[in-house]
C-alpha cells in the first residue's frame, strides 16, 4: 500500500533560481580563466618582413658556401618581394655555382633596370662579371603576361617584363613561366650558339614565334625619352618594351638604345644592321602643329616600307603611334623581299630606284617584291631606264649591254671608173664615120655646079653640070653629127665609184 505523498509547507521540489545563476556564473568564469590562460598565436610576418629574413638567410648561406641553401632562401624571398637587391644576390649565387651565363644574364638585367641601387661595390662586382660575357650563348626574347616569374631549368631567372633577352647556353633547356594567375606555361628549347629565339605566351602554353626586332627613334616629340633624364629614359624604354609585348604584333622586343635625333636614315640603317634589327620605327613631325608620321624602315631593303599618319598631333602620348603600329607592321611584312641581280657592260654604272641610290654594277641588292623603275647611268653613255618585276621566289636577273655600236668604217674615196670598151668602140666608129661622110660632103659641095665634061671648040657652052649641092650638104651634116657624137662618146669620163667597187 502506497504511502501518500506529503507536502512540506514552504518548500518546492524545483531547484532554486539562485542555484541556477550560481551554476552559470561558475561556467562563465571557468571559460574566462581558460581563455586568458591559453597562450595567444603569434602574428605571421608580412611578405616584406619575411622576404628580408630570407635574404639575410641566403646571404649567410652564401657566405658559408651553402649554395643550395642560399638559392632556396633567395628564390623564395624574390617570389615574396621581387627586388633588385635579391636579383643581384641570385646572380652572385649562380656565379658561385659556376653558372656563368645565367649569372651574367641576371646581373646585366640588374644593371639595366631603372632604379638600380647605386651601391658602388655591388654595381662594380656586377659589372665585372658582365664584362666577362663572351659570345656563343643564345638569346630568348619573351613576350608574356606581366608579373610572371621566369624559370630556366627550374631555376628562377627573374620577373617579367624583361628589358633584355634571356641568355642561355646552347643545348636542351626547359623554360617555364608562372603567371600571376593561371597554370604554369612551359616549352622545351634547344637553341644553337648565337641563335635568337622568340617565345610568346599563347593562351595556356608557350610557343616559338618569328622574331621581329626594331629600333625606335622619336623626333620632334615633347614626350621623347631622348630629352628625359637617364633614369626616366630607361624607365620609358622599359615601359615601351612591356607595352609592345602586350600588342598582337609577333613583336618580341624594343631595342633599348634609342638613337639620337642627329642620326639620319643612313645612320639608322647602319645601326639596324649592327643590331640585326628587322625594322626601324621612326616617329617624326616637321612641326608641333603637324600630324606625326610613323615611318617603318625595312633594314634589309634599306628603304621605307610603310608610312603611317598618326591621327593625333605631335607631342601626344605614345599610345597614339602604338595604336597605328600593328597595321603598319602587317603592311610592312606583306611587302616581301626579292633580289635584283643587275650586270652591265661596261661595269660601274650607277643604279637608282626613284630617289634611292642602290649602288653600282655589278649589283646584287634586296628589294621589295613588285614593279621597280630603275635608272641606270654610265659615264659617257646615254641614261637607261628599265622597268623590272621583282620576284619573291627567285632572283630577278637583268644583263644590259650599254656599249654603243662601233662607228662604221670611213667610205673609200671616189674615183672615175674606166670608160667602157663598147663606148670607146662606138665613139671611135661614129667619129670615123662622121669624118668620112663629112669629107664626102665637102667633096660633093666643092664640085657642085661644075661642068661634068670638058668644053672643046667649037662647043662654046657646057652641056651638063654637077648637081651635088644637096647631097654634099646632107653628107656634111650627117658626118658632122656622127663626128660630134663619136667625140662625145670618146671624151665622156667614166662613172664615179668607190675604190673597192672600182677594184672588182
């Protein structure tokens, strides 16, 4: 039998509110004690601070000849905070490892970069190493997104853009670029000694492209780097190189040594041949108020290939002519090259194409494909004008004999040919007959009217007389005519003939 519950007055079976409050207080206090008693996490250093620490570690490792450790620390530092000082240290590590060409590549870019520190010892050491650069290496011109890190055979070489080509020894190499965004891009290269290679980023891969090297000369422009301070001019050229790398030109670089304004076209062509450039970009304006012109000069042909008029006035930023450059270069490349092979007799004739002197014969000269109007001048000979068609696939051969024809030999002197025999015979016959008939005529006339028979007495008158007057006159006239004709036939000289004809 169950016992009934009893209710105790003034009490409750639920826990009191004060106990609950006390419990929550103890839990909160315990959590506070736990939080404040736990040690706080250290704040990670900034990339700049961490890069400085790694550079110090790399320098110390280099001093102790731990070259592998020095490279690891300096490469990580450079990727955290690219700086010229770290680039210099990477070059020194490569030099210490015997990677001479890699070291010289890094250090010459260190010396060429704008804002290079003026530490005399570092610059002197870098220059000393660069001055030992010999021939035989290959050059790689890179065109890729700015900010990417360049690795050669997994060795960090620097950050894009490069103001100078990448130098590498002949042989097989792996070139890799790690862009700021996207997957790494790589390509296998095997250049030969002295070869120049252009590599361009194509989407997510690297590809070799035809190399176009140019020299830029800006004239009569207020923004020209030629009038700027050396550091500003260097920065301007590097900015242009980076800007050109972004254009869809197949253009790998801008040669950094900008010629002075006093360098004319012949000077530019000589510089272009020395630098193995393809084109010279000459930006000029006659006056500040005139539109600027971009002349694209083909170094191989030695003539202006394209003239582009810049829409904006002289003195405007470089974007004005950079905008016109892709179409201009495309037209310049489309002109193509052929070869003119010209020989003349005699040699030494001056040849001109419009206002451009080409040289003297015998001449072998590259020209643009298409029609060419040639003016050929030889001393002492008439000028010669020829139109030829320059072909791209084979030399255009032209041989001219400009020697004037030999003058005809002088004519032999004129002389009288002998009188023909028939004329002499006829003249003599006519003369003889004329004389004979004339004599008969005279005789007939002399007896005309005379008595035929002698008169004897007792005949007092002559019975018959000679009636020969008419006959004698006729004979005398005919004889005279024949005599004159015969005399004329005998006296008339022979015809005039040349000596060789007379000797036949």
